[in-house]
């Protein structure tokens, strides 16, 4: 009887311990956080267009300052600021006194040379005298041509008059040009690209650009020149882009954004929602799932396009990248993959 009582007590004690253990296990399980639901994608590579956008200023293809070789009075002004002029068009005329005198001397020298040439051919004139007359004619013609060029001022290029610094009747004092003419068909743009991209561009490559002054319009240009040296301070190299500008919409001084393409590269690409920024720093992370655990990886980002990021380093092909639910994750958290 006594033995039976002892056994019963032992059974009750063991049952109580088991019940207590089960309660502790249930409490511990209740305290453990539930696995967070996430969606993942398998990291894979695709071709990514490599390009860069640069700020630049539109420049005239050529700029000519028009002025005579020496001072004199301006007799006539033919164009105004904003006028479009053609190559060879007369812009202004200076005082013609010296030009008219030179013309008379040239006419006289030409007549004298013709007369002496007949004598020389008939043997009535020494060769030295004929050569002296011929030299005098050449000097007179050169003087006249020079005065003609500097009396009747013509535009050496086709373009737009961007400055006029004198009025009719003013004395030109050689302090500033009478006119400035800028060629704007085409225009050019100097773009400073990184030295790392120096070997990725070549003459003839097509680029695109936009300007703030003409919203909604995109222009195409061609790389015409690649400068041979790299700036040691900025580590950039200039490329010269030529834009046809047939409609004359682009004007010198406009602010432009130029997009230059450097080809393509094969890189891992993830949705931008997969990239998590570490608070208080510029560090960018993604989460990958390893055996049901979220593992944080720091990544280096490349291009951003179509709501996607190019990943240059940090993850490997085939890894399961969290693309939804990552913003609430912590490193080492248990996750449940859904979808």
C-alpha cells in the first residue's frame, strides 16, 4: 500500500514537470518572431547600356570679329545685331579716300606696264627697267587689294551678327571690333568626360542633347574631335560635339545636357525596390536569402534605368535577391519566400 502511494506521487510529479516543460516551450515559441514573408528573384546578367549625361554650354562653331586693319571713319553700316548674313556679304564701308587714291595708282601702274611691255618686246627697253615697272605694278595692286579688303568690310562666314560696337560716322579706334559674327549652323559643344571613358568614344559617334530653353525637344550631334590631353585637376578629357542646327533653334550660351553612349556591358540588374539605403550613410545594401535567413550585402551601384539598378559588385549570379519586403528586414532575420 505504502509502495503504491509513492508510485502515484512520482507519477504526479513527473506529469507536472512535463506539463511545465511544455508550457515553457510554448512560451519560448510564442516569443520567437515569425518568419517575414518576402519575394525574391534569381540574380542574372543582362546587357546594360553604358552612358553618361553631362552639363555643357552651346557654343558658336566659329566667331569672327570684323574690323579694318587701321583706324578710319565709318561711312556706312549695312547690318544690325540679330541679322543673319551670308559669307562675303558687305557689313560696313569705311572712308574711301585712300582706296580711291590706291585705285588711281594701280590704274596708272597698269597702263605704264603695258606701254613698257611693248617696248621691251621690241628690244627698246632694258630688262631691268621692265622688271622695275612690273614690280611697281605688283606693289600697287597689293596695296589696292589690302585697302579694298579693309575699306569694304565683308563677313568671312555665314552667321548671325551678335555685336555692333560703332555707329555710322564714328571713328574706328581699334579698341573693339565693329561687328562680331557667329556661325551657328552648325553649333558645337565641349563635353568633359571622365578619363575612364576616354577609350570608349571615337570620332563619328552620335550623341543626343536637350536644352532647358526648348523643353520637349531632343537634338542629335556627332563627335568631331577628341582632345589629346587629360586635365590633371579634373581628370576629364574634352570631346567636341557638332550639332547641325539647320533651323537655328540652338543659340550660343544655352545650357545643355548631353547624353554620351559608351557601349554596353553585361551586368547583374535588380529592381530599384531591392536596394536599401543604410540610414545616415551613402551605403547601399540588398538582402539575399540563404537557408531561410536574410543576409545583408553591401553593393556597388552602376546605371539606373527603367526602375532598375545595375549592380557592379556585392552579389553573384544565381543568388536569391529579396525584391519585396526588404525594407523591414534585419540582417539574420528568418524569412519565408512567397510567390
